[in-house]
C-alpha cells in the first residue's frame, strides 16, 4: 500500500483549496493508497526559535510536529495544498516549513545524507484570489529549497486562480489535478509493482 501525506493549509475547510485537493485525491485508487492529512490550521506548529538543538540531536526540542515528522518520513507522496497569502504560503504553513530546519541541520551539521532516508515525490496545489504567476514561483522555490535535503522531489504544481469571484465546479484545473494523480499512481505502480498488484 502506498502512502500519501496531505498537508492542508487553508482555514476554510470546505473552500477552494479543499475542492482542488479533493479533485487530486479522486485520481488515487483507494485500495492502493492510504491518505493521511495534517491540517496546519487545526494543529498549529510553534515557530522555529533557532535554538540549535537539532544541530546535535535527531529531532526538535519541540514535540508538536513529532507525528508530522513520522508521517512525512513514511509517505511515498507528499501533497501540499494551500491558498496563497501575500505572495506566499499562509503563516501556519510557513511555520511548518521553517521547522524543516531540523533536516538542514541533519544534512549540514551532522552529515546525515539524505536527511530523510525514504525518497518521495511531492505535488503543490495552490489557490489564489487572482492570477499571479510570481506567487507560484515563490511557493515552488520555497518548497524546492526545503525538499533539497529531504529526499523529496517536486513533480508537479497546479494553481486554481481567481477564487475571489467564486469557484467554478467545471474549471479545467480540477480535471488536471485528477489526471496528475492518475499519472503519479501509474508511475508508482510501474516502479513498485508489488505495491499495486
């Protein structure tokens, strides 16, 4: 069984970000995937205080993201589903990303290569009130920077735009999201035949 870990970052549990996330999830065959979701607005992470603990120890002095770390390390697919706030991620998700410092310290201070042993692919699902390609670039760059030490490869990004004027159920982005998931599943099955028999 493959494992998908969804990091959901919208305070609107039934809004545009949920619609895009659900469209993506509809492309994953339920008997081939277990899906775990972490809602960063419900389980808010404390900010990184740059205390230096993770320079010498595997882990974080704070334990609010221990379950998050376990799910991340176990997953085959990481899904970041987030609205765009002020050209980037909302504060709740940014706090989680800042706590990825533990993986940078593992790599650069303690020489753990890779900082997370199991490789995974990742996708970025964004929503925004209006179209702004620079915001997508900013979010992708932030993730690629973090993923560079986490044995994680960003394989796709989609953005549902113009949500300030409402979400159109027939927007082509929803089918693109579903198709992206189907393609990831096909590639996963091809690479791991024993997981998809």
